[in-house]
C-alpha cells in the first residue's frame, strides 16, 4: 500500500506544473460549487486561469519568478509616458 502511494505521489510531482495549476483550478471550482452559482462558466474560467498560471510557473521555474514578472509588468504600466 505504501509503495503504491509513493509511486502515485512521484507521478503527481513529476507532472508539468501546468497540470498542477489545472488540478488546483478544479479544486477551487469544486469548493465554489459547494457554495453555488455560475457553474459551467466559472468552471471554464477557473480551469483556463489556473492552466495559464501553471504554464507561467513552468516557464519561470518558481513562484518568485512569477511574482517578479507580474510586478515588473505592473511597474511598467504605471510609469508616465514622455510628452503627456
């Protein structure tokens, strides 16, 4: 039994991070479904959002890289443009 659980855990850990994001999105959706409302639309949005998050996580390699990328994007948006 322990060996089967260990193999399952290793399989899960070795999946690409986009699938971890997909599973996390699905778990959030299940929690939302218990509370109720916008079922199918919310499912699609959450799964797409967390799939996207998982892909970025895969590219950056860490959550710190994602935060740095997001903060850099926000900092560039707030910078005033020359001549305006």
